[in-house]
């Protein structure tokens, strides 16, 4: 991907320096012609891919801000997906799995990865509110099929304290973790 393909005039040193700064935060490099790239060993390809996607999205957000473009909606589950897969690239992966709860209510999770039924939420009381009922219904029903709920709470962008509060609440009924911990995969 080239930075100039986003509409940025990267030939101005300040703009190119800005792109490089954002890219470097995500272990990406920017070439002399504006190309953005990352090198990773074959055995770390899944992790490298996840990091590259996050980096490219960060550069795109930075570019949109510099171009005064309207803010785009964030698909949080799509941003988390490469990190989920990178945990174990060989594990069974399914988008939007349906699980019946004890009440026979059909619950949809964002992902099934191995035995984990995963939902991704923002760090807000509104997002957390419905999770305990959903998780309890699924965990107490006979239809979970060996799965175990895992809630990932977005703690990026200065939301760490909020995320910790929401994770503490969710921890009473299920497993929960901050997105930053998932992003901190080891090479």
C-alpha cells in the first residue's frame, strides 16, 4: 500500500515524517516511495499480519484526520479478528456462531476460535450491560458444545481505566480480557 494512494502528499517532509511515526508504532516501515511494509518470519506470519492490519488502520485514521475526512465507523470485531486467529492459526475459526441458551434464545457471538466463544465490546457500561445475561444463558444451557465465552474489551485510546472496570464486572460471570493484552502477542 502506498501512502499517496490515500490522497496524502507524502513528498512533503513533515507528512512523510508523520506517516513514518505512526507506522513505526506498529512495527511497520515506510519506503522512500511511500510504500508501507513489514517483514516477518514465516512462522510468525499470522502475528505479523495482525500487527500490519492494525498499523495500516492507524495510518489510515491519521491520514483521514490530516485530510479532514469524515470519521468512519469502526468495526471493532474486524480489527480484533487477526489477533484472534494469530493466537492459534490452526484452531477452528468461525464468524458469527449461533448458540442456543438455556432459555432457548439464539445468541450470536462475534467469533468461535477453538473452544472460545468470543465477543468484542467497547469499554462502556452500555456494551457491558447485556453480556452477563447472554453469557449466563449460554453457560447454563446444554447447547454450548464445549465452548467457553471470552469477552474482549477495547482498552485502546485512553480507555484503560474504563476497560478495567468493565472487565472486573464481567469477571464475575465469565472470562474477559483487554484488547491490548491480545495485541501484545510475542514473536
